[in-house]
C-alpha cells in the first residue's frame, strides 16, 4: 500500500482519528495524514461522475455551460489585467484582453 504524508493544520489535531480517505499518525514529532490509494479511487469516482453528468446534459445545457465557463474565464482575465494595469481605461483593457486571448489560442494550437 502506497502512502504519502501531508502536514495537518494545528486546528485539526484535537479531533483526529481515522478518516474516510486515510489514517493519521505522528512522524518526526508532527501530526500527519497517511494518504492511501483509496483516495485515488475516490478521485476517479468523482471524475467518472463528472463525465456521466456531462454526457447526460442536453445540447442546449452544454452550450449554456460552455458560455458560462467562457464568461467566468473572461471576467477572471479582465480582473487580472486590471490589477496589473490599474490606470488602464476600458478600451485599453479590451485590447489587452484580445491580445491575451490570441496568446491563449496560439498556445492551444501549438499543443
């Protein structure tokens, strides 16, 4: 059984026993969580559920989800550009956004 060690925050030390994804122990005087392969299986199950949910969506819902995702990414990129260029006006931010979008598309095409 493969195990990985991860430091636990001080606040969780009081109520620690065995959890659904591993067990806890002490290593070098620090409280750690021993991760086991079952956590990988849990992650795989979550990924499978995401895929099944996506397959069950109607084409209209898939399109709406794609547009929502694009809008979220657009807002994130614009917020980043605005924080990097606090004096920029809307037209400058829009031009920077289009440049960033072109770079992203170029990187995706190269892969």
